[in-house]
C-alpha cells in the first residue's frame, strides 16, 4: 500500500528531535519544508508501484520500447503492431516462447497468430513399402508440409502480384499468411524443407482468373 504526502509529512514530523527549535506546526517554515520533502517521497512511492507494472512485459508502458529493444522487436516476421496491447502481447510471446521442433510447437505458433494449421511429415520410399505409398525420393525424409486453413477475406487481404519494383526472387503471385510462413521458416530445423499449402473457404472469385 502506498502512502500519500500527508502520511509522509506526519512521519517526518514524528522523527524530529524534541525541543522548541523543532516546531511540529505544519504551517511553520520547518513544517512547510518537510511538506515539500513529503511530496517528493509520495511521488517516489507511487513511482515504485509503477515500476512493478513496468517490470512485467504484459503491463509495461514507459519501459515498453526498452523491453522491445532487448527482445529484438519488432522483427522481420511480425512487423510492428500499432496498438500498445498488441505490442505487449507480442513482447510477452517472444520472451516466454520456448523452442521446439514438434508438431504441437508449430501449431501453437500458428494459433497465436489466429491460424489453424495441420502439419504432415513425409518420408522417402524405402524397402518394405506398401502399395499406395508415395514414391518419394531421399530429400522427402526432411520435408514437411504446413496446411493453412483461412477464410476468403483473409486470403484476399494477403494477396499481392509481382509488379514494377518487385525484386528478383519475389513470388509472381503472393498471398496468404506470409507472417506465419516467416515465423515457421525461422523456427524450422535448418536441415528441413517446409512446404506451405492453403485451404480457402469459400474459394475467392479472383483466384479463378489465374487458373
């Protein structure tokens, strides 16, 4: 519980030694001097409580830029959120995140961004294969696919075409959850190949013009 200026003023007056040279009257010169000191102590008290909030990335305001600098935010994948609450969520997720290489780890990354995904791991065709098995080569041992299920509006919002000003290596047609792709590619084991597939319901009308 924080103390106000009046409480600190009373505490300072109580600490004075006895004697006529140390008047307890709040209106005296000494009383007014102690009143100013009490104001400073009360402000420091309030600021100490604020520091508790600033020490938690989920509630930090004044120290939020410093937290983000230490955490390496905004990053190349997620960009810079506009709202303070979104920045706090992104910061907490970055700090609290634990590494992993399991399917639940990657589905959790997608869920934090609001996406539902299904992940399939592949393997090569080896001796003892069964009828109907995919005839995959050796590289497929290290390949996995992320199927992203999104709505047509989300699909449309992420749509972009190769145009003047585009760089070599850019997609001829770009669409979908590029932020999610970036995060998964960054977290994926270095020796693996990640494929992305999109399931859009209903199928966007403009998509048919490119088929």
